[in-house]
C-alpha cells in the first residue's frame, strides 16, 4: 500500500450567512489548499466533494469557480460525515496507487436551507419531537445516572471548547465564558442548555492529498494520513446502550488497526461535539479513556489545551459552528495545524499524532449513517 | 490489479408512480442482485448508492429495508451518472484489492420531485428557457446542417428503441410504432417531437460486484468488468463543437485503454439516449462510427438488434424511462443479460463485449457533470 499525505489544507471562517454561495466558499478553501500544497491546479487528478443540502453538482460548481475542469468530480453525501467521507475516498485513491494528487472538498450553505433543528421528514420519531437534541438530552440523563455526571461537567466542556475557539480565527463561536454562563443559558432539552448545543453554520474546507512521490518532489509540510476508516451504524445505539457508541467503537478499532497503534498513542483529538454530551460519548467510544472516565477528565482538565489529552483544540463544533458538509475536513485542518506546529495560541506542544472523529445522520432509526475516523502523524 | 465481476444484477420495472418509496424499490433491486449472486447479505463489505433528488441517507434507508447494516454505506450524486458512478466506486474497491464483495445500487423517485423538465435553479440559461430539451434540439439542427440528418432519421431511433423496449419486461415505454407516429407526435423543441424525448421515471437497479476469488468459490455467471472510467466535462461542448462530445470521447478513450481494446471491438452498446439526437452524438463520441456516420447506420439498420452494431438493445432511456439515479446500473443490467445470453427476444446472438455509456448534468455551463463508460466481457 502507498502512503498518503495532506500537503495543503484550508478552511473558510465558519459563520452564519445564508447569502454565502457554495461555489465561492468552496473555491476559497480549494485555492488555499492548492496554494499551500504548492501544486498546479492541473495536477489534481480527482475531486470528491462532500455536501448534504445544496443540490446537484456542488463539486462541479466549486471547480468551475476555481477555474479548472476535466478531472473526475464526484459528489458524496453522508450527512455530517460528508466532508471526512470525501477525504476517505481520496485517501483510498492515493493509497491504492490510482492517483498521486487528489482534492477533497466539503462545503455547506446550511443556514439558507435549514431554519430549525435537523429532522428528516421521513423520520416519524423525529417528526414527533425526538430530534437529535432530544435524543442527546436523553443520553446525557442516562450518563448522569450511570456515572455521576453533573450539568456542571457538561458546561465545562462548552467553556473549554469555546475558549479554544476564542484563539481560532476560523471559529465564530469563541468566547471566554464560565460555567454559570452555560447553566444560565436557555434550556433547550433538559439537561442541555443553549450553550451545550452546536450551531448550524456555513463554510467550506478543502485538502490536497498526495502520494509520497509528490511530497518528495515538492517538499512542503506533509502530514501523513496513517488511517482513514468509515463505518455505518446498525441499530440505534440508544436501544443497545445509551452511553456507548458502537459505531464509533467499530470505526476507531478499524482505524487503530490500519495505523498499527492503539488509543493510548493518540495525543489529541477532534471529535464530533454536536452537543457537550456527544463529546463525552465520542471520547469514550474511541477508547481514549474508559467508560465513565470523562467525568474525571473534565474535572482535572485532561481534555484542555494544557492537559494530557486535549480534545477539540479547534473549539470543535461548539466553538466553530457546524456547516455539515465542511465539518469533517475542518477537523483534519486542525489536526494538520497542530502537527505542523502552526496552531498559534492553541498549539499543543510537541503534538505528533492526532485523530479526527466525525459522524452524522440517523435515518430509519439506525445509529449513524456514517462514522469516520482519520488518524494523522506529523513529521 | 485484481479483476472485478458482476455476479448478480437486478432492476425494478421502470415506471411512473410518485408513491413508490426509494427504500422499497432499492431493496427489491438489491435482493434480486444478491439472490442472483448467490452470496450472503453479510458478505457485502461496502455499499455505494447513487441518487440525485431523494434527500439524505438514501443508501442507508435502502439497506435498512434490505435488513442488514454495519458495512460502510456511501451516497453519491453525479446527476444522471449517479448509478454508474456507484458501480465505478465498487469496481475500484474490488480491483484495488480493498474488498471482495461490494454492492452498487442506484435508485430514484423522480416523479414526486420533478414535474417538468430538469432545470437547475442556479442555471440562468436554463431558467431562461435553454433547458436540456432546447439544447439538444439546437444540436440536432446543427447535425442536420452538417451531415444531412433528417427528422425521419431521428424518428427511426425512437422506433428502434421503443421496439427493443417492447421485448423488455422491465421497460415501460415499449411500443411497436412507425416513423409517422414519431413525426406526428407533439413538437416539443423543433426538431424534437414528444417521441424523440425520454420520460422521467421511478425505479432502482443494483449490482453485486466481486473479485475473482469469489467467482471461483461461488461460480454463477460472472461478467467481467474490463473497464470503468469517469470523467467530468470542461466547457460546454456546444461552445466548442455542437456535434461532437468531448467528454464522451475522453471517457471512452480512457476506458478502451483500460480494457486494452478499441471501439471496433465493441459489439453492442447501451448509450444515454435522453433524446434521439443524443444517441447519435454518443455513438460517434464513443468512436463506434466516424462523425456523421450514424446517418448511414440508422438508414441501413446497423444499430438495430439484427444489425451489426446494436445500440440500446434494452430500449434505452427512450424505451425504459429514466429514473436518473438508477439508469446507469440498468444499462449494465442489459449488458450482463446480453453477455449471459439471457435477453430473450432482445438477444444479440453471440454477444461477447458490450459497453455502457452514461452521462449527466451540466451545471454552471460545463459540458457534463460526469460521463461514465463501463465495458463488460462475457465468458
């Protein structure tokens, strides 16, 4: 198997502006990634584009705006995993030897399409009120009962992620707040307050992924992708075990096997914190700590930038906002920035191995449409 | 590189019924393909699903209905090429050695979503009336001027494809008509009459694609995929040359190279005949005959079932109807049926090598979002 590297990666500032056009946002990210990679636009052999809600030919529209066409362009949809799914496809193209230079792009104008919470109109349960927010609230309650989690613990995750985002110029929800701010914010679905919930947003991210041959020719600051796994969910995890994510576990195990490492080797991670409780479930599903262990990790600051296992140094979805098609690549953007020592005030000293975990969707009652785990290693 | 085979393939009868649910249609096709392949549902290692207009998680909804989840499921959108794009991804998975058993599914409930002609709301030209039908009418006019094509030639393609479809139980637009029927049908966009245009429809198709190892274990009637290529368009071909399709040419050339054969080796083909003129442009773009050569091929019956180079033995889009996500796999279904000698009254005697050509979309003024060419070889 060939090796694959991120040679250039860029994201737009995530924000809320329904007027932002997907082709403009996408092109901004693509141009940034190409410039950083130091490649020629014509070197790109394949493009995979992740998007959920913006219609037909999104990748083509972006590439027309970028200014070059002709290579195969394929659009992917896998709910909130769409962007990292695009990275997986390019990774597979490079590692199989099919291509030497590929482009993964993720983009979403979400605020012009979705005004309230995301509910599939075919999802009877969701239509009757059991939206994502309600389901995560139930999972939080169960976790509280099992492991002694308190609303203050949840709040501290929000405080942490929004503080990280405060030092991230690409994030729109960075704030220096305290636990009281979270607990005094409007209750959305008990025990989740407004500050426990992520925000629909608009944005794009793109990554140029290349073979070893290209890194040797161009140089630059390549970050190796040592694992890229995707799995889809089976039954809803909440029907099996409300506080443990089977699909996250299965995807992570596959990724660790690919990388030849274990969860203890992961120094920091970006995880899909659509809600504060989600961050807890993800970290434990990944096996970064044992079940229930996040209570202590929150208390003792392990997951903070200065802690032993920083989680969501970028600010996560809570701190950046969540333009669903772009989110997965934005996570990988942060991993690359950290591994290259370019994260500024968010820098985790000496970071060498990071993991990005993304998941999305729950159609027809399954646990998740897809979960992705990407592991990257710096020089 | 490993070899890849279609071991089981199925399609629903293409029809128009907005009440048909994607998961039901998809599951019918998937179950048929699995049964024919003689594999266990749990053997499927990856699923790619092509769909354009039916929202989030289509592949997941289909697989929940089928009754098994957990393998990676990825949804693709590439306009009318979505289904054949799904086949390409599974083909790449098998030929790269990543998987031994994959499932490509294409499905569309189009009639509940699209009531009139397909026009992208972002496409200014289309919104002002230059719809696909208008563009193809212009191309037909230019072809008439260049090569002496007459409305009767176009009509004869419709007669041929609808006659082929008459012998195809999966087609809804089969009819034994004559040239006068076409010429007397309502004019849609001069010179294209109603019978020169394909019909939006609903349906699904699925293919189980496996490695050589699996064919040796299971037997069955494997059909080898000897090439699978996908390219996206550059400028609109009508701005370069209205009667020649650059993207069709480029994709076909790549496919011939993969297969190690030339266009003269292609014994029959399914091509994307969204309009009668489209069939002409595709056959010539593929290089099956020289430019302008289709006039003679139509006259002398070369493209008929009893001719030397049958085109669209299934009836094509004109004869079957066009549920866009499913169309690409339905083309491959016909190639497999023919190569296995199972095409009944449509059978082309001794058929050994067939080609399926599909293309779709033209966002932002480009020639096509994607074109696919798949070449298959029988035992």
